[in-house]
């Protein structure tokens, strides 16, 4: 069942990347695809906090600290609320989409990517920046 949600999440992220103007296959790169989602929400730095919390959660789980694992999971959800809310706003979606992304991330990505939502490209500063392309914003402006 978890594999199905993972595949749905990849498909949704692929569609979101295409809407934003990035290459869809970026959704196949595990950590970079999640970083991009937070970047589209103008909260790229929060991704590293969430990543650190998840690493600590895995370590605590291996040592049997079940209560601490649940607390870290709740803390991560509280921290993720703001980026998901901003992502919903950047796609002109409402609070319902924020909660869908927060509670059922993969399905939320699919609804956001496949739905009629449009991304506001001016909402992020580096909309033209591409990690896998040597051209930066400055170079692309010089070419225009």
C-alpha cells in the first residue's frame, strides 16, 4: 500500500514540475524532488529542518522510543503546515488543498498537478534557476 502512495506522489510531483516549467523527471530524484516542492512554496530552507527531523525520527524508532517518534511526527506536520499553505496559495488553491497536502501528501500532489490549478511563476524569486542547467537567471536575462 505504501508503494502505491509513493508512486502516486511521484506522478503528482512530475505533473507539478511540468506546471512550474521544470523537467518532470526531477520527481524521480528522491531528496531533490521534495526540496523542489518546498522551493515552489518559497520555503526551501524548511525542507532541511524536516529532513533532519525525519532522520532523528528513524533513529529514535530503531531504539524503540515510540512516544518520541510520534511527537517528532506531529512536530514535522506543524512545521510543514506553512510551506504547504503557501504552496496551495501559489497554485491558487484553498485551505482544503493545504490539509490534503499535509495529511495525504502524494494524493495532494496528484490533485494539484492534474487539477486545473495554475502556478504563479512570479511567486518564487528563482523561477528560471535549474540545478541541472548551467544557465542561471543572469545569463538568461543577458540573452534576452
